[in-house]
C-alpha cells in the first residue's frame, strides 16, 4: 500500500488541474481503496459558490463510481496554502467531512502541511447519521421510529408525525 508521503504527493498532483478562478485556492485529494486503487479529485469552482465541487468529494465520487466501497485513506493537499494558514485553513470543509463520515468511516485522513494523520471520526465527532431503509430504526429524526418517515413531498423535512392536520377553518 502507498505510504502517507506517496498519497500526499498524489494529492498535490491532483490539485494541479483544479478549476479555482475565484478563490485561487487549488485543492487536490486522493482516495485509497482497500484493494490499492487510488482515485484523484480536484476542486471545481463555480460562480454560484454553493455549486462548487470540493476535491475530497470529487475523489470520493470517483471511487464510488468505480465500485470501491472500503476506503482506507483520504489525502488532501492545498497547493496555494501559505505557511501561516494553520490546520484550520487546510482541513476539509464540513460537507466533505460529512461525505467522509458516510462513505469512508474507517479511513485515515492525511492533510498536507499537518504532521498528524487523523481518523475520519476525529474530524467530525457526533456527525449526522441515518440508517439506510430496511437496516433498522431511522436515526437523525428526533423521536422517530422505523415506521415513521418524513412526509412525501417535503425533502429534507424533519417532520415525522403521521397524523394529518385538521382541515377545519377558523380554529
């Protein structure tokens, strides 16, 4: 299996073609699957910043697309990070941490410029989790049981009550 240094070198190489015209902050990531395959990704920015794809998510999506299901490591490099940026400025964003928690929960994360590698669990303690349907009680929906589901037509809604609101007018 590739060493930490080899994974970080691959992440640096993955950052070179990044599309970062707005931030000028090129990021590369490499995901290492259990079978030794490595999947690179880079950040792809968009003028509508919410549509930007981070390098970590691009690499994870590439791994999943190729059929990798057990992820051993994720390496991240910010080519344009200056020395004084510190760990907080080099660390994956919250969305990427959530993706890693779900898709690579047992992985170790190597961050260029930070000496210590960390388990994904340490990057996002108490992260949000749901159980896939049919795998047990729903999680993340306060007070919900496996028979209670959000109402259809309300994507992302936390509403789990099965009772219908009154249709009477005036009280």
